[in-house]
């Protein structure tokens, strides 16, 4: 086969910790998610195995990486290494690519609600 196509209507969605997720099928070693939020991701967590790569499609905000603020805006590309504590604030639409693909057993919640 030369390609695969998943229609948007077939993409599973999930809402958690003030974010909306459109979770696309894994491709090879990578996971793909579209993240939308009006206020940010109010749970601090880290992943023990995956690098998280975000591309800001709309809006702006601040990521807090091991408590260090990192401001982002449209077009920015942010790469976060495994074992880095993450949460963020802002109104944004993001592409999230995880490599290797995200697995629930690799995510560690450090603070349930930031605000």
C-alpha cells in the first residue's frame, strides 16, 4: 500500500485536565495528537520514555518545564526530552508528536491540578 488515510470523523477524542485531544493513529514509532485548550493543561506530568514535540498552530501560552517558564506563540516548535516535568497555560491549538509513541504506563502524574 502506498498510503493510509484516517478520516477526521474516525479520530478518537478525549478531554482531560482542561485540554481536548484528537488522537490520531500511531505511525511507526510516533504518536500524533491535536491538542486544543482555552486555558492550558492543568496537570503536571512527565513521560519516562517519549520525547514530546509541540508545534503551535494557533494562540500563545507558557510551558513550564521543570518549573522553568518557556513562552510560545504561533509557528513555534518546542522539543521536550523524556523525564521533564510539563504543564502549560494559554489558549492554543497544538500538534503534539511523541517519539516513541505515547503509552499510558510511561506517564507519571506529579501534580493533579495546578490551578
